[in-house]
């Protein structure tokens, strides 16, 4: 067995720098990273050598919002299939949401998910603790060193996970000291617009109406209330999947991330699609909150660039294709994204929207910093060897036959990306190698320096 890997001739993108250099692993962790070429003596020290000439080498992405559906919703996805797709897409760690069946709203149910992932997940993992109107005692038992955060749905959710009691929200915001992640939409406002659409179209509401039903004002009103409450109680608040230009005014870029008490996330679909795409994609791009106008998309992109939006994510949320073929009110929101998130983001690099350094900052470094993830998110000596080799100028068409999602479809079907993921290392293990997997080693539970 080799001592580890020595990757050389790579274009390394890390900590806002790019250079041709080498990365050496010692099994689990990064042993060294340096500019230049390998020496003859290093070539004989038992490392498996990978020549990455012409390719990017970046830290593994950390996705702070995915729905992998296990337990209970495993016809859509599970903690084997979706992490497998994630590592094929260069995502080495994920933070998964609690709206499973049953939902993770007690410490015992949360612990059950960690046991499942320990045996099945090819990527590193953490799980949010879920909130209800009545589980404050369970929330306060959550170990901040072992759990990424607490999730509140202030917009539509399943079962008992919509928190709409002011008293419950006040208690959560004032007493929970760890990061609270929010889905912000105003349900009463959405219901009014949904009733209007139903009165016009019956059950055959066109999917292009989705951004009118779940509109800017519903997002902005909910985000405003959340931020006002967080300011009152000095809550560590993270607002997920910003979808409107108007909301961006609520966030700051005049202080460093380490000083922010309120942060924001942008998702790949809100950066890629706009309302003009409903005509072609229809239900396949129905998400909550909705994909909105090209102006909203442009404003979100600019906020990622200028730092008002702090991190990138997918909100990966698979449903079966049969479910997505339903009429508007019977069609669930969400879609699978993790396998092509990095290729889509690097396509925006090709289009001149972002730089590779910015993607690494927002999808790797900033997520690690914001959640205080222990020894991940950077290429540094002594950090876990989570990294990705990307091949640019390698046009690849998204094809259903090459998807690893259990649901078997992608909103990117038919699109061509010029950058592909060639290799993904998780904890020093080459788990994905140009279409093949080595599943002999599973991912690890994330820990947090809090």
C-alpha cells in the first residue's frame, strides 16, 4: 500500500491564490502543499504519484444545505446514493436537513441519522437538529461541537416542522446559542397568491406562475421578521437560499465574516436559472423559494461577488420523476443538484461571472469558517485531505445514464459543462476517479470548533 498520494503539476486554487504546485497526503491528512515541482527523492518515497498537469486542484466543497431523504423518504434518495453523487460532483462534506420521516426533532432521532451515515455515506456528514413549536428542550440538548446547527422552517414544510408560533420563535431565538438556519417565506402571503392562481387556472396552474405565487414580498417579509428577531436576541442567524434582489439589502459586506451574526446563502439554481426557463424546464425547476427574474439572478450573483452573500450551496432535494410530473399543486418543490454543482459554477467562470478563487472562497473556505468546521475547507498541512481535481476544457453533456442520484433525473439534463470532476479525495481516500468509485472507506462525522 502506498504511504499516501503526491499530486503534482496541478493549478492549485486555495486561500485566494493560484499556483502550479504539489500536494502530498499522509493517509488521512495533508502532509504538505507547496509551489513548484517534486524532487527525484520524493518520487521514491512510496507515494502514489498523480500528474495533474492542466487541471485545477481545489479543496473539497462543503455543502451546508442538502436533503438526502433518509430515513423514511428513500424512494427519492438515501444516505448512500446522494453522497455518492456528491463526491462525483466534488462535494466532500455535507450538512443535511431534518425534514425526513420521522423528522429529526429529538436527540434520539438525530442520533439515528448519524448511525445510518456512518455505515453508508461516502462523503463526510453532519445533520441539523430540527425545530417544532414545542421541542425547545430537545434543541437545548444539542452538542454544538458535534452538530452543524439548528434548522427552522418559517415557510412551508412537512408534518410538524413549520414553526409559526411567535412564542416558540422567541424562545428559540433567545435560548439557542448555536447557529440557526432558516427557510424564510411567508405562508399566509403565499396562500393568498395560490388561491388567486387556482381561481384562474383551477388545478392546471402553469409552473411559470411559481415566482408570482411564492413572490418577492413573501420572501422579504419573512426574512425581515427573522432578522429583526435575531437582532433583538443577538441570535446567530443564517438565512438560506436567497432568491430575490430585495433581500440582499438586509445583509452586510462591511465587516469580515468572523464578525457577522447574520449571514446568507445562495444556491446554484438561483445562480443558474431564471423565470425564462420555466417554459422549457417546467416542474423540474420548481423550488421553494422560487427561481425568479433575470434581474434577481444578476443581483444574487453580484452579492456573491461582493460578499453580502457568504456561502454557496445546492439545497439538493430529490423527488421521483413521477412526482415531478404532477400538476402544479401536487408537484413537490426541489430537485437534485450535487453531482453538477461545481461544474455549473465553473461554467459561470467560463462565462466571466465568477473566478475560481471566488468559488473556492464561498463553497469551501467560508462554509468551514462560518460553521467552524474542524480542519476542513482549506488545503493546509495537518488538515483532512479533502480535495478535488477538476479537468477544464473537457466538455461533457449531462446525461441521465451518467447520474448517480436515486431519482435518476437532473434539471441540467441536456446541458453541457466545460469543466468536469476527475478525482475526489475524502480523508485522503481516492473515492471517485473519473467515473469509478472506491467504496472501501466511508466519510467521517464533521466536528466543530465551538
